C-alpha cells in the first residue's frame, strides 16, 4: 500500500490526510505510514464480514475477543496531533485579578499614533507619544485618539501575564525549557526558530508537561 504514496509530495500527502481527518504533522515517511494504516483499518470490516462465527465458541470467549479488538481500535483511533492544553495553578487572588483585568480591557481605548489614518505606515506602527507645540493629540482635543495615561493601567498583580494566567518565557532551544515551572510558566517559541528545532522543542515540552503558547499544528 505504501508504494503508491512514495511518488507524491509532502503537500499532496497532507491534502489526503486532511480529507480523511488525520493529523498532518511529521516527516514524509510518517505521513505515508499513517495513510497506509488508515487503508488497512478500512479493509478490516470487509474481512470480518466474510468470516463465519464459530458456533462451538462459548459466550465468555466471544466477550474476551471483543475486549481485545476494542483495545486495538482504541490505540488506532488515538489522535497523534492533539496535545491537551495545560492549565496554570493559580491562587484565588490571582484568579480575581485576571477576571478584573479582563473586564477593564473592554473599556480601554485603542491607542493609535498621530495621524495614523493619513498614512499606511503609521497605521501599521505602534503607539508613539505625540510631540510638537501645535499637536492636537498632545493637547488632547476630543476628535483625536486617546493618549496613553497612568489611569489606563491594569491590575498590577496580573500585569504581564498571558490571558490563561501563565507567565510567558521565551524559548529558542530545548535547553531553555529546563528552567520553566510547568505550573506557573509557559513557553513561547521565538519567531526565528526553524521548523526542525521547533519540532524538537514541542516534543521536549510535551515530555516535561510544559504548555507552548504559539504551537504550530502544521509542524
């Protein structure tokens, strides 16, 4: 069965996997093996229908065989691409602070740079404090966007935390994962990390029980 997939590209194999609802992560050999197993699982019901039931078999033997088949099906149907999201261990005070910060964020205005509506490059940039004696935004004219002020600050206890409650730790290799506390901290892989090293980081994080905040499902 695997020979027919050898001449296909990785992109074509991933399309077949997506159509059949299978995970698309892994190397080309793993994708081919996954497709081959899926074809074998589809062919099994036809073989079971053609076999006759032994009339001399007892009811206990039939139940034992049924349990063994159920265990095998459970292992085959396991989703290899799914990874459960770990939850942080939070105190009651921190849970209240996160909920309060969430409510405050709804009322926070969007801080835009001066004349962001006039130039595209300014609309894509972040906040910059306005300067100039005649700046309408600096002088806080109502028809200009809001200024960044101390009053817009959030709860100090929850400052810098991810919405889930984890404290983010930047990771660039598997060694950086060793210092992370899985109960209160989560990893964020740097954008310059390549695909191969990123896959190694994911595997090591799963072994240590560390949540990766920006995990890519197509790696």
